[in-house]
C-alpha cells in the first residue's frame, strides 16, 4: 500500500533541519526493510508572528510503498523521538494515501494562509482515523505534519527534496544533461516550460546547481526556461526564485 508520512518541527536553530531528518528517516525505513520510499516533498506553511518556527515553517512528507503500516508507525515514532532536537515540537502523521479525505487536503491549504490550532488538528485526525501524534515539546508540529500529508495527497503543492531514482538530482553535477537522462536516471516525470511539456528526449538542459522539481498534478515536474543565446543546450533550469514562487 502507499503510505504518507508527514513530519514537522523536528529541529532547533543549531540542528539540521526537518528536510534533512526526513531524508534520514527515508534511508532508515529502507535499510530496515519497512518499505520503499518513492520521494520526499517539502511544503511551505504560513509564516506569522503567532506561529513558532525555526527558520521557514515548512513541513516534509514521505511517500512510501509498504505493507507494514503498524511497523512503520512504531519505527517512525521511535526514529523521530531519537532525532527531535532539544526545544523542538515534533509532530508525526502517518496514513494510507488513498484514505486522505478532502477535509485534510483543505487543512493543508489552510495551513498556508491562516493560523491553525493544535487541538483542531488532533480533532480532525481523530475524526478521520488518521495517526497523528505530538512527540516533543508543545506538540505544535502536529499542525504541519497533518498539513504536509494533506498537501502531498492533493498533489499540487511544494517541491521534491528527494526522489528515489538511479541518481538524485542533488548528486547530478551542474552542467548540461539531456532530457532522457533526467527522466530515466533522475526520476523526473515531466519537464515543463511555462506549463507546456518539453518532450524531445534529445534536447539538453542546463542544470544550475539548484534543480528542485515541483509537485504538480501528482508528478515530479522540473521547470525550465527556453535558452536563446547558447547553442550547447536548448533549455535551462528556472531560477531558484521562480521555483520558490510556484512551490512555496
């Protein structure tokens, strides 16, 4: 079955961030034979004076193929307890992807624009029989953990910080690579330029050192711009600011 694991507020100002902890959890899940992680997405939530956060108020969601939901819950709980930084308010949410209802998807969207409450998150999770726990501190991370699951299930928010592929985009050197390689080696579902799919497999793309596919229509989509001034490649990765604008 396909399972979503949302985590939030796992760090402090001195520790590694939630994205790093999400990647470590993914590696541990696979090493321990509990499932195969398809990918990890980062979801930007509201930044507001009434919301405590470490740096950017983002949550992360793992998309996992597993037949051991009970084992995954116990393992993820213990793992997050072990990595939660001093002063963090770790939240953990685990649910089968097909069981995420519209109400929880809307919760994720609301978390991007309004201040939400811990008790409301817990009530919504209980109503939908969704596993949601606060593990450290105030348990405030349950808001973002539930939101991350909702936004990942909605399929149109955030960007990938890791994709299970032959070679992750983070490890592919800056430079020119053809589209076929990016599809088959880096796990990119589509490459798009202003909403139009770039389909010629022999076209070349300049990777600018910050290639982050976005989650769009439940696909990993690399955003590019047409290159008009260089004959060595036809496309270039969209600038970091442009990718953040559409994925935050």
